[in-house]
C-alpha cells in the first residue's frame, strides 16, 4: 500500500437501482488491469460481474453486499467500494460512506435523479462526503445529460457543473468533449480501452466554447487566481481550472458532472481521471474523534503513520476462516502483530492476519497505514467499534442505524435446518445491524426483522443456499407502536403486609405525551420517596414500555413525572417501588387515551405515463396519500405515503398492473395513528391469536 | 372555528362566494401572464380543503414540488391575513388538510383526460370520497380545446367534479362585445363562473365576469399575497 497519501483515493460508487454502478466498477477494474475480462452484470454466460460475488447477486442482477476492491490508476491507489442501490440495503451504503473520502454518484441519463439517488444524497450530506457525478447510459434512447445535470440542481440542490459535452447521444454516442482541455476523446479497441484524443469536431466547437465559458464562470468562485485570469482576459491554464474545481468539490460547494456509457465502454477513463483530480485524498479530509479521557473533547486526527493508531471497524463478515473485520485506519498504522484496544469495551486484541480485499478475493499485507482500508481476521468486535493503540482512548462516531420496520416469522423445515438456521442468523445479525432476530416467547416462533420485503427475502434465500437451512415464512408483521394522547394522573399504592416481610410503596404523578421515546422526571420533594428508590421507580415504568397495556405493542412517546409518594421504614424496597411504578403505569395508561401507531412508508413509483392513473389508483386502494405526480419524459413519478401494512405483495400487483414496466421504492417515513377501523381490526386479530394459543 | 374563519376571510369568499362554488361545470380565472391566476386558483382550492374536501390540482406549467410550495405559501398568506393564530394550531391544521390535496404535473403533450378518468375511477372502486374540484392550470386557450373540454364535461358529469381553469389572455387583444376576452368568449356557454384579474396601479383588481348575481363584483387584492386589500 502506497504511503504517499496524496496519491490515495478512498471512494464509493453510489446510485439508484440499476444505474450501472457495478457495470462501471467492472470497467474500472478492467482498465486498471485488475481483471482481464469484462463480465456483464446480467451476462448471458452466467458469470456475472466480478464485484457481485454472491450467487444471489449474480442471479438477480443486483448488488446486495458492498464489495471492496482496489486498483491503481495514473500512479494513484484507488480503494473502491461498490454499494447497493436498493433502499432495503441502505445500511451497506451508510457503512461505506462513513469511511470513504469521496463518492462517484451515478445517474441514469434517461431517468435522472431517482428516489434512491435522493436517499444516497442525504447520506452523503450526513457524513459530509464530496462527490462527482457520472451521467451513465448516454447510449440509451432518451438520454439527456444536460437535463440530468439540471435535476441535480433542482432536486438535490447541488451546484452541478458540466465538465464535458457528449459527442452524439443514444445510438450515436461516440465520445465526449473535455471542456477543460478542449479536446475530444473517443474510445477504441474491443473494450474501449484505447483513448484517442482528437480536435473538437467543427460543428461542435461553438457549443463547446459556450459550455466552457459557463463552466469557467461557475468554477471561478473557488479561485481568486482564476477570477483574475478571466478579468485580465488571459489564456487560462488547465491546472488553474482543475485546482478551482478540486477546491469547490472538496468543499462540497460544487458537483462536477461527467458523462458516458459504461456498458458501451465510453468515457470511463476520463471519469477515473476526475476521481484523481477532483475527489479528496485522506489528507484533504478532517476526521474527528472523541477523547474519552478528556471530557469527551473533539480531537482532530492526523493521517500520520507515526501517531498513535485510530481505526474504525465498519463492516463484519463471517466466513469460513472466521470473522473478517473491515477497517479504515485514520491515524497511525496497524502492523501485523500490533496490540490494539477496542475503545467500546476496553478489550485488547492482537492484529493477526491483515488483508487487502478485492471483491471476494484476499491479498495478505504486512500493514494497513493511515488513509487506507483493509481487513483483519480473527478479531471479535461489533460494527462501529473503534480500535486504538494503548496510548490513547478515543472513539469515533458510529454509524447511523435505522430501526427495522417489517418482521416475518420463520420456521425451519426440519431439525437440521433448525441448527443451520441458528448459525445463519447469528452471522447475519452480526454483519447487518438493521437485520435482527428474536424468539417470540408466547408463540415460540423465530422472528426476523428488516428494512423491507426484499431485505428479508434475500436473507431467507441466503439461509437456504449458504447454510442449507430451508425455512417456511409466515405472514409479514408490521411493527405497530402504542402511545398516549393526553395527560393522565396516577396515584398507586403497592402494599403486601400480611405477615412476614412486607412490601410497601406509593407513587403519584402523571403521564403525558412527548416527542421522545421515554422521559422520566423526578419532582419528589421532602423525601416523600427516598432517593435510593427513585431509580427503581424509573425502572418499573420503563419495564412497562416493552408491551403496552392496550394491545401489547411497544410503547413510545411517554413522559412520566412523579411528584408525590410514600414509603414505609421497614417494608419499602426497590422491588416494592418497581411494582408500585408498574401499577401506576397501568392505572394512568388507559386513562391517557392510548392509540396505536403504524409505520408509514414513503413509496415512489416510476411508471410509463400510460399507467399513471392506474398506479395512483393502486395507492388509493391501499389507504395511501398521493403527494403528487410528475411526468418526466415517457415516465411518471408518483410520490405517496402508504401504511406498511397495506404494502405487502405490492410488487406483484404493480407488476401485473403495468406489464412489469413500473418499479417502486419504499422506505420508512414516520409513525402515524391508525384509523379507528384499523385499530379495531388489529385488536380483533390479536384476540384471535390469543384464543389460538 | 379556525377553518371557518379562514374560509370567510378568503378572497374567494368575497369575489365568487363560497356557497355555489361547485355548482355547474367549469370556472375560469383569467389574466395576462404573471398576474396571479395560479395563486388565485390555489386560494379557491384552499377553501375546499378547509371544508374537508379533496381537490386535484393539475399543472401543465409547474413541477410537483412547485405546486406543493404554492399551496404552502397560499395557506401561510391566508393564516397571516386573519391575524395571530397559535402556530401549533396552524401546523396541525395544515397537516390535517394537506393529505387531501393531490398535485399532478403534465406537459402539454402528455396531458390526457384518460389518465384522470382512471385515477378518479379508482376512488369509486376503493369506496373513497371523490375530489370535489379539479384545477387545471396551464391549458392553452389560444388553441382549439373543444375535444378536451368535451372530455372534461364528461368527467364532470360522471364524477360530479367541478373544474377550474387558468386562462391566459394577452395585453394587445381587444375585448369582445360581451366584454369577455376572446379565450372565454369562444367557450362561454360551458363556463358558469369566470373571474378576471388585472393590475390597477400597484394592486390587482379581481372582476367577476360571470357568476349569476355576483357578476361585476370588483375587489382589490394585494399582488404578493392575493389577500383582500382593505
């Protein structure tokens, strides 16, 4: 691994479904000689693209896990993480963005900015990651990269600046004009590997000059020298323009836009030049950690190999050789044999085998220095853990992890499947914090939870293929919640004084709705409840939040204030006050007009225009609220909010209603109170379930 | 109470009136470019939303996000006009009425009443209340729209949905003998209601061209908010 960090790029490739991320990455690896043959994502020979190493990925033609690899281009070391576009796998994108320095945002030249591009953009904002845009598929009918650049401005608020013009579009797409060098590039050879530089065609010169002027104007904001050169009407050197673009991009104040067609092997190499020229090296990014030994003060990490080591574990994989932990080293260097400390639990560990990943293949290395991404074998940790050398006690911000919204019961088909299923679930839950599992104590069912139907479908399929654990799935269940809608008082005495050791405790106060999940306020004065029993009161109340008294769903949004109480010198205890708190909760809860809340999903449908009315009708039938519909060329985009409980099986319905031509994305939006009729239906189903038991 | 206050203070109440706002087939808001047709149509739609009715807003000019923004602005202007209102109440009311508004954006080439029919049918199929009015903003009345208007008349009959149009007229055109702009004159038998907006000094004057006994009503409006100027 090269130590000159200025020549290192850690980048992610992110986009909406089917924009061409994996295809693009395949081309990058080919042109950097990492692979010697290009395989298509949905290739006829069944091989599949190299980054889609999982069998399921190759079959479905979708990327599920984020695969990491590296390559060299123009004397620079580029570490690439190819990430999924499906919103169900959004945790993979979060993981990657946490540790990358820059992103190539791929957009389809026909569809432009789509729903998952918006989600990825929000993720990039959260982790302040600079990006360049690559408008892909310029060979497709309807390609319009200028429109897509405008959409970047309108829909994502980017200051997008076209750095190239297409030479031909659709089936006439031949190459690109570089507006910095003012040259035309064509791509020859069997796989477009030969970049041929020519003069700009005469019929395009005027457009190119206008576009260049607009580009320089936009970019001059980031360079005083460039502004001076413009005002003085001097000839503007390429380096000056490039430096200004780099400054603006790294500051996240502009997004340079490139274009081409990965599938047709057009203009991938200029995009790679742009990665080097405009995306940051590890030295350009300020990384922060928290010093746990110094009042949790923020410290800036230095990409220096001599400093104490700080590294973040961002992904775990359980494989045949044990747990593989992917890490990004921010400071110092992890050498083979080094002792590191996990700052979360203080445990020491030895860095055994160190690996550099190339999709599913590994290469052993002696060290992973600051600024690089690698992996370690045989380290027991969780995703988000920080590893440090013994001299310091820092921790880094962990990832933002979303709560699952859908669950499914699974039943193994036989005993062998049961054992294998447990192994599979252990592994998957460790690798993916948005995938969870538990056993329902009442039914004994194993329940899996995730971000969407596709998310769970994929894990069930992986259990079958990778662990030979065939399971039957039950009806998907929605994660309902309970909450209260008004203030209610409680004044409860827990008393057992009938001989022997007694119990006594009285708590009084009120419950009321609040924005937080749970809040406890102690307003006891005059020692009415001794201070040592207050934590027990809180524990008792909190314990009631797991199963609401109304319909046994988890409770949320409750603020509990205690302002009075009583105790007995002999019979009061922590246990007594816990019981008193439980009784008080039950007393107040039903008086506080509890209601059920359901998850509402943001559903975005992209459909050919002719099916627009029908699709809107499908949403109507599902208690959905259409927020609006927009026609974009031959497609309509319909945005809506729909209860998750009404979305099961929607993909099949949508497919039939639109001849398979529409697609949709679904992600969690908010929780909302259910209508009365739905509340009654839920209650009725719960009753039936109880009777069956 | 807040809903009733907002409806009564709306510029729509003073011009066209609220009671018979949905009687008949078609209504039009006319003006030259940029005077405020869309803003006035938004106020019409808001009176329906505040009455717990659904509306459908179709735009051939603005994208969906812009339509939504116009409604938010229109609502805020109305709230500000009536004086101080508890901000939490304002937010809650907006959250209540917002879901009843659906915005669809087309281009002139892709606008198709067939799609609207499919959408309205789905309400009946799902046993849901239909929108009471449909706003169609951006149709070009300089062209022959007989076929489209006929199809919309059919929708009006089938779904009892009143349609409000924006109608752009031009500075250089003379009014017809009836006093109507040519765009309205051509189809006047179809339109039961029409309001003309035109700039007068630094205000907008709303003139009721057609609406039974409210014809010739004239009200002055603030051009930036579309609220009545006292």
